């Protein structure tokens, strides 16, 4: 419960005289199915057709071969080292896939890290005047009324532009020129050209309205015309995230407003920052731990967590609990803390950043406007790292999806070829064994076919008609029956069989 929480007094609940009496407490659930909208025959037919198509697609996927490894023993039937080269390529492919996936995760982590860079936003504030008394062309000296019948006014313009980044191009160019002068003879002899510099990433163009969500102008009350409120306020309209085209009210470089008056007036321009993620002002207790007075919510929580680990305040038995030292005790107002509750604990210690205040004096006198000079302010603002946009475009590149589809198609063709090689290897093994000892091979083959027929017809006993409790079935090793090709093939079929 928050310290400033004050319970609102509530009255005892009253039952409406027109409401029906309902049974309270735990009761049995209502039996029966929930009412459902009945489907038309056309909808039922379309639903059945969609289910049939889904089953067909699933059956097709289950029948597709997926093994891309060449079976053992193929190198004995092939002339040359093609099998070994294929296996080396498969190993290289596995390493390449692992490296690409790791790099892709690193890029994704860099994009999600939301790194910001600081740049300078320069703001010019100026004003012009209209229909001021000193701007009147002529007066009627014979008349007693010397008024100009003009409504004096002024127009204030607030213009902002993001300054270019300060780069050390001059120093680098000078050093390159010096190196070129020193090594000019060697370069002329070699005839090599100077390597071109890597082009820099184009920076995104941000306008004044991008950095602020609200702008207000406060006037000096004593200078208000007829006591009227002349304050100015602009609020950024709600815009969909990552919108391609922004409305004019949310995308501008200058803001102008016009008011009436013939006297110099002091104003204060308040700029409320629009940052994502939002930064907050930290109170003294939290700033003492983080050693900064401005941070985002995530940075504040992570900073407290890093402080707890650095000071060794975690409990040995329960790592989610920690002991509070003097600084944490001033922050949490307790002797022990719970790490999952840190986010809620720091809410009362952060507050929105105060607005940027820019004082300005609206000058309407003649002396100033003979040579007007704008008032200039420099504000430090946050912008996204230009590398982040390049990395994000790499992740969502549509060419990547096209390449993946092509690779998947090649993998399917490769699996079909490997399946054909496996079938050819089985045929080769069959005919090779037949050619070495036809009589014994045919006898074993007929015995095997007989057992398979008994199993299919359901007449086979345990072990296919043989005694499965003998020493041959219990013996292991490479020469045992469990290491035969038949057992290996049966296990592979059993493991590769799709689940129903």
C-alpha cells in the first residue's frame, strides 16, 4: 500500500428492489454444452474441405525424407573421394549455420538494446511586429485624435534544427595528407591508389516536433492585454508507431504564434521531452545508489540490482532476497528486500523530467527592430544510433526470406537424393551378398520372409518363431544380433514413424 493512499469511504452495498434473488456461494456447475451458433451447410462443407487439405499437407510433410546424411558403407561402392567431400561440406554447413545464427542473435540483441546517442538541437527564437505606433506612416496634425486606429501585434517564431555531428574529419584528413607526403615516392613506385574511405551511414533527419510531446508558452501576467490569457500550448497528436507519413501537426521545424500588444513582454517557453524509453528524475535516495540523477525505469532497476550484487547483499539460501545496507534502507524503508518487488519499490522514487525552460523577451520597440538578433539556445537531445536502423533493416530484409525458401527447396531435393542413394546401397548390399553365397543367402532370405509373413498374419510367436530367451539374444557387441542391419533399419523406421 502506498504511504499516501487514503481509502475512499464506501457505503454498505444495497440490493435493488427489482433485482431477482440469486444464490450466493459455491454451487454446482451448470451441465450441458455452451450454446453455439449453428453453421450453414456451405460453412460446414468449407470447414470439412479445409480440414481435409490440412490433413493432406500434414501427410505430405510426414512422407518427405529429412535425412541428408550419406549412409555408412557408401564410400566402398563409389569410385573416388566424393562421399568424404560431401561429409566435409555437411560439417562446414553445420558450422556456418551455427555462426550465422549466433551473429543473427547478436544483431537482434543490439537492435533490442536501444542504444542512444546525444546530439545538439539548436533553437532560434525571434519575433516581428505589426502595426506598432512607431510604424505609422503619418498622423493628421490638425486633428485632436492622434490614434492610428491600428491594432498593434507581434509574431513569435520558434525554429529548431538538429546540428551536424562534430567529427574529427579535419584531423584525420591532415594525418592522411601527411602520410601521403611522407610516403609519396613509395606510392608512386607501386602505382597503387589510395584506398577509399568507407561511406558513412546516412543519418535520419529529425525535426523539432520529434523531440517534444508538448510545448507551452507562458506570458508575464502583468503585461497581458485586457487581462486575457494569452498562453500558447501545442500537444503532439497520437500517431501510430513506425508510421510512414506523419501529419503536419506532428512533423514541423518551426512554430509561430501571433498575439496583440505594443509593449515588451517576457515569456517562458516550456519544452516537455518525448523520449522512448522515457527518462525520469531520481530522488536523492535512488540517485545516491545509481550515482546519477536521471535514468530510465529499466536502468534504475538494473542499477539497484547491480549494486546489490556488487555489495554482496544477497542471501545464501534465497538468492531472491537480500539484506539492506544504509543506502538500501533509506530507499526501501526496511531491513530486507525482495528482488522481484524492486520495480514497484522504485516507483515512488522517480518523477517525470522537468520541462526545458527557455526565457525570452518579446521586443516591440523601434531600436531593437532596426537590427533584430534572434535568441539562440542549444539543447542536448537523444537520437537513435544510425547503426540500429541498418541492423534492423538487415533482420527484416525480404531477401532473407527468399533465400531461406530457396535453401529449404535445395534441402528437400538433397534429402530425396540421399534417400535414393540409401535405396541403391540396399540393393547393392543385397546383390553383393547374393553373388558371394547364393544358397545360404537365399535360405536366410526365405527364412526372413517367412517370419515377416507370420508376423503380418499374426501367427508368429515371440521373436518371430524363434526362442528369444537364448544366449544369442542376450549377447551384445558388434557381432551380436542387435548390431545387424535389420535391427538398425527397424529402429530407424520405428523412430522416424510419424506420431498419430
